[in-house]
C-alpha cells in the first residue's frame, strides 16, 4: 500500500487525511490493522512523532482504535445489507434509495465544512474524468470522487456508513451485470456522460461551499443515473 510523500508543513494533518482516505475508500477495511508507526514513518518519509499525532487525530474521530500496542480500523457499525433477492432492478433501486437518504445531507455537510486542501483535491480528481476512460477506470474514479467528498463532512459515522453503501454499489454482481452487458453499451456511454456532468455540478457546489446547491446537484445526479439504469434500460 503506497502513500504519497509529504511535502507541506502541516505534516500530521496530511498523514491523517491520507489514512482517512484509505479507510473511507475501503483500502483499509473495518477490522484491518493500520500499518505501524515505523512503517508509516518510512512510507511518508517523516518523523514518527508526526505519525503518532496523525493516529491520535484518527483515534479522537473514532475511526481507528487501539488493541494492545497496535492500531486497527474501528468496526463501529454493522455491515450494511440490502434485500437479497436476485432481481437486479429491485437491488439497484434499493441501493439508490439508500443513496437518496444519505448522499444529499452528507455531501451538503461536506460542502459547508470542506477546507481548501479538500477542494483542491476534488478539482484535481475531476480533471481526470475528461481523459479517455475504460468502464473500469471510470468506476474507480467515480468511487474515489464520491468518497473524497463524503470524507469532508467531518462525521466519521456518516463517512463509514456511506462508505459501506458505496461498497455494496461497486462490488455488487447485480450492478456489474448491468454495466458489462454489451447490449447496454449505448446506455452505459450515456450514463458516463451524465455522471461526468453531474460530478461537475457537485464539485462546483463543493468548491463554493454552497450546501443548498450541493443538495440540489446530488438529487439531480442520482435521479438521472437511476433513470438511465432502471427506467430506460428496464
């Protein structure tokens, strides 16, 4: 697991943010061991005191916990599950219904609370969507985009819950079957185009710190993608 080198003066906060990103995107899953202070100090190329401060910040947020002399990603909430029926349309509707409940309020909080560094990272990530992308590359960036914005909300419980909903979305066989079916090629291309447009509106509200505009952008985005996936395809 590689981390980006630290170059700015706020060392511990940058370490904390990178670790939090790994947790919210699922690279460090609940119940997994966080690399040791020595391992992290070597990867970040910083003093162990900076790593220790970063870990302490994550401990105060409740996203990691101590077990003996090791640090683990906290298991604060039970796994999120949806109806087990194999009906693809029902499954996707349940996922989007859950996103309707969580994503708007979480992203609105993020827009109101994001700092300049988080805003800059969203802008840089958004630029990658305008490069030629395979479906796999788009899905990776899509998850990273939503996770990055959610992580700025400042509420570790919401971050974890939303991360688990995204995990269901991006790992589900039902959702994958919709995207991989060659008969859906035209629909999927339109979904990607619509998603990029939606991301631009979401990023704009995020950078401006406009919570009401963010809520509206999220609702428009979800409505468009759900309609393409279920109503038009179904």
